[in-house]
C-alpha cells in the first residue's frame, strides 16, 4: 500500500521544542492529522487526554524519555526523534522503554515513508526497529558503528521484533 494511503487520516502527535522541526513534520505528513506540542507539559496533557496513532518525540528539548514512559503507560506507540542524541545508549534506552522506532532528524526527508512503515508495523503488532535498521543500516553503521545485532533488545518487548 502506498505510504500516502497509510498516512491518510492518521492522528499523529509531534513533540519538539523547535518550531521549524514541527513545521517540517506537519508538511511531510500532510495526509495525516498532525497535532504539535513544543513543551513537556503540553505534550503530557495531550498524551493523557487524546488518542493518537503515533507519537513522535524529540529526545532532548522536551524530556522525550519521560514522555515515552507516558506513551507506554497509555498504550500509545511512540517513535523517538533526535539530531544530537543518536548514540548507542539512547537507541538502547528508547528500545527498552518501549519506543517502536527511532528517527534521526537527518532522515526527516524520508519521514512519510518511515512513518508509514511504523504505522504498518504497529498495526501488525511488530516493532519497527529491525525494519529501520534494514532501511537505515548504512546511516547507523557509519555514524555509530552500530548494527541491529549490536543492540540490547528487551527480554519482554511490548512488540514483536
């Protein structure tokens, strides 16, 4: 199914303290209903009061890992978005805390395809992690020397790998 069809009408919350990033997300996911939040407090309130098909969380500026825990508590699938926290530790932490994927800001140009894949995997009860590493393997290998096999997968993940 083409990604535009998958994205159509999906409710997505994008959380980042940078307005230009939120605008980029909104434009990239034009087929979806994108709600944005620029602060931890606003995002937490939205997570606690609304249903979303996917939450995209910046790690640094809005305490994304704490918001990830909120998403997990409310059974909302969340993907981590970051420019500066692309580290082995942050990827492992995101996976352990229940994130369904990890999106480097360097890959925002591919956001529609990545989000469509994530939504497909979530609908099938799968994590997007393995597919992400297949798709962006060269990025992770070059940037971190990291492969799928290097990651610490949780012993009881909320999604199948």
